C-alpha cells in the first residue's frame, strides 16, 4: 500500500511511484547499486559494483538506457557537468571520468593513484574525495593532484574514521562516516559545521545545534537509544537530507533537518535501502536495495514527495 502524502514541511513520508530494472543482459551478477546521481531532465546514473558497470536509466520511461563497463568495481559517483561524471574505483586505486556523447558513453580519462579513494563529490573546479587509511578528505584537481588534506578539527581531533560516501552542493560537503555513526557537514572551506549522529530507534530524536560551534561530543541520545551506521545520503530542500542507515537487522531511511532533528521515512516496497539521490524540481527520492536478492536489488525505486 502506498504511503499517504505529506505536507511540505514534514519530509518524512513519500509515496511509492515506480521502480526501474537496472539489470542488463551483459550482467553476470545481481546488481549492487552503491551510489547514484540524478541528471535533468530525466536520467539517473548509477554505479553497479558487482557488475563493474556504470548505468543510466530514463526515469520518464522507467527503462535502462545505457551501460558502460569500467576498469573495476565502482563505489561512488559525482556529477561534474551536464555530460560528465566521475566514479571512484577504490580496489583498483583509480578514478574514471566518463562523458555522455550522442553515440553513448565513453571513458574520457582514468586517474591512477597509489592509494584508495572511496567517496567523491564535486566542488567547482575540484573534486572532494575520501580515503580510509588514514581517514581523511582530500581536495583534488581534475588531473588527480591533491591540493589539500582535511583530517583534524580546530581542537586537533580526528574528524573522520571511515568516510565512505560524499555529497556536495553549492554550500556544503556532506560525509557519511560509517564508524563514527554520523553524517558530518562541512562548509566549502572544509570546516565542520554540523555533526549528526544517525539514530536506529524511531522513538528517539537526536539534535545537533547548527553553526560553526557544532560539537560531536554534545550530541546525545535519550536513554536506551543507539546509533546506526549511515550509508547513502541525498541532499534535499533547505539544508535537509535523507540518509539510509543500518544497525543489525534494522535498515531505515531517516530525514534530517538543517537543525538536526531526525524522523524516520517509510519507503514502501523497499526493506534494505542503500544508495539515495534526490531530484529537487520533481521532488522525487530515488533509492537502491542491498539485500543480495535479485528481485529486489536489480531495481532503482522512485518515491514522490506530495504537497
């Protein structure tokens, strides 16, 4: 049964719209869609880790429209321009830039490194990438040269432990850190602005105060609460975001407001949410599944916010 529509100021309920099959005849494995990005007017690009592929679907026709094999297992993706995306391949220690042309996709450039990069975002004109050893963010130019490394805050404390995914917009860099069990928000100068611990109990609401004084030590849960590991992140209106989480068998999507209040989102037809992407103009949330079951994981799920 579809969820009831929500009011605009309550981004916690969405209505199931449809799903798109992302499995191709060229695939030999069940899809594992680890990340995705929406491109206007009607395209969703996804990284299929298990099948070493980058794929594109048309969201108007709910149909897989293109596929390109990559040098290895893709993890995260970011849009650069209207016709270019960048994809991390951490196991292969590479980042590949892929162009969309009239004749289909082509690999524009492959950047090779001596370490693994996992998450990736785009802050013109540079990339923001994450590493795990040591855990850090790096500002990198398009030639693959590291311009700046971010590891510690103003108190000389390590900011990250396991930064797996990155989302960026015109004002913020948002990092999903699995071992910190938190979503960390930085400004474009790479200064920590907010630190949201992700909840696993829908009865609990955690609040981190906004502004440059946000302190991870000050984020507390009510008695009996626990934190969940964040996975995919999608940035939404007004500084809010959607985050997929896991804590044991509890797998959820939570909506976090700019002030840090958290509410659980009900996504019908999806029990194991993983990657997320949000289309502002259409007010649509896209999600993938990670259950290792083909009839679930081979699809991208589409949800509509309602006024």
